C-alpha cells in the first residue's frame, strides 16, 4: 500500500485529515506485509490523530476489531489529558 502521510505540523489536523491519516496508518499496521520498521514510523502518526477522533466521538460510535490495535488505541486514549476513564 502506497500511502502518503501529512508532515508533522504543530497545528491540529482537520477532522477529515485525522480520519484519513488514522485509517491509512491502521491499515498499514494491520497489514502482515508491512515491515516492522514501517509500523514503527506510522504508529506516532496514528496516535497523533487520537485527540481529534476522540473529540469527534469516533470511539463512542465505533469499536476497533483488531485486539492489538484496540489495546494500543485504548492505552493512548487513557493517557490523553481529560480522559474520563482515568478518573474512574
């Protein structure tokens, strides 16, 4: 899969960019043909989209089916400031 990711920026990505980047990164991470070095490159890009996706309520509507990806996202979401789960 040939996917171009946006460069690192200090501004918050637009919702459409966050969704596109998250999905492309998730697909690469789940593809068994993706080298580990590439997975390590895209993981921070995937994680960087989580605040926007959380603000949009994406994770209240959808559940990630892959257990490893779901665990990664859940851990990263719990570590974000303002996470309601960490107060429970």
